[in-house]
């Protein structure tokens, strides 16, 4: 076996090992994606609920939120 062939084998083994590492993260990626999709559904539901609020309740909620954020920053 010549030196270039040996280097190619080492590189190929390292590349394959890296690919196994990436493929092994599938479950983690799916869990993260599932969490993101769940969060997106929650956001969409909240936006839909906000659209249904009467104007007076929306203004009161905005004022409540503004006060809460102001007190957190203080």
C-alpha cells in the first residue's frame, strides 16, 4: 500500500465517522423540531385569540403588559 492510499483510507474513515456522528443526532434534531412546532402552534393560537379580544380588553392587556415590563426593567 502506498502512502497516498493510506492517507485516503484514513481520510475516508474519518469522513465516515463524522457522517455517523451527524446521523446519530437525528433523534435530538427531531425532538428540537417537535418542540419548535409545538411552540409555533402555541404562538398561532395566541395570535388568533388576541384577534378575538374586544378593543377594551386588548388595551387593558397591553397596559398590563407595559407595566409588567417596566417593573422588570426597574
